[in-house]
C-alpha cells in the first residue's frame, strides 16, 4: 500500500515537472515561430494571457514542492512504523529465551537429585515452549490463553518445590479481551525467582487479575528475604517497560512497591 502511494506521488511529480517545462517552451515556440514577434511585442499584446501562464507555472512548481514534501513525510512515518514493529518483535523474541534460560538452569540442578521429576518438568516445559514459540510470534492473543500459560508456569514451579507455597490466582475477566503475548510472565517469574526461591518456609505468591474490554489491572504480591534486596531490575523488567512504552504509550501504569518483607508489582493498562 505504501509502495503504491509512493509510486503514484512520484508519477504525479513527473507529470508536473514535464508540464512546467513544456509551458514556457510552448510560449517561446508560439512567439517566435508562429507569430514571428519579439518578446516585448508579445508581452505587450497578450499581458493577461502571459500573466495567467506565469501564475500557472509557479502554482505547478509549488504543487511539485508540496507533493515532494508529502512523499518525504510519508516515507519518514513509514520508516518509524517499521522500526517500531521491528523493535517490538525483537523485544518479544527476547522474552522466551530469557524465561527458558532460567527454567533450564533450575532443571539442570534437579536431574541428579530426582531424574523422574526432572523428566516430568521437561514435559511440562515443552507445553510452555509450544505456546511461547507459536503464539509468542503474534501481535495479540486472547487473555484466556495468556492466563493458561501463566497457570502452566505456576504448575511447573509447584512440581519443582519440596516445600509448601501459598499460591493464589484470583481472576475476574470479561471474554474476548486481547493482550500482547508473554507480557505478564516477567512479573510472575520475578515473584518466584526473587521471592519463593530464597525462602525456606511461609513463601507466598498472590495474583489478582481484573480485565474488561477497556482496562486490565494485574497485581502480584510476594514475600521475600530482605537480604535478597529485591528490586525492579534486570533484562526482563527493562524489556517489559519498553514493550509497554511502544504498545501502550501514555495508556499504562507500572508500579513496584517494597515494604518490610513484602514486594508488590502492579500493572494497569487502558485498552
């Protein structure tokens, strides 16, 4: 579509250039070869006609300049859109390797301790990979699909732990709500990585998701060891912030709060 518009604009520009050249040449040809008069007499005899031709000539030059300017502006906007799409795809592709790199490190440590459990975890991980690879390439997915992915991730962690963890996932969502894939997993992963992983007992992760076709509110709270000094840092959070800035500029709010042994992340998105 953009290429066709550019071609049409350039075609019009060529026509205007041709006309702007032909008009003065036609005047000279008519003057010297048809009338046989010099320019002074010709201008004296046809002042109104020449004035009209001059005005038309400069109007065509102005139009040529405008078409050229419009073509350049469209090219700039097109380039910005393509760069934005390219950056979003790059960021989206980063989420999956980052997430699975951490998971594979955890499985590696489990193989010698409990090989059967490690096998079960690998099978569960393959389901997550399937979603990440095939649906992760899409620009948006149904919120229900993203929630299923998060719940599978949580189930995977439950299989790994040999301790009691209080995990709650409360939802109240409307149907047909869409969201970019792999957008919420970073917040869930951080809660487990910096919270549950470093606590021997009484670990918890509480998730609350409310969604309508106009707004999504996602909050996740976990306790953590203060020695861990959990902060909103790392490639995952940077990735998330950049994706939100590109997809929902000025339509999202991402906050992190840490009080005593409790850490909370809250994400609000206007759809």
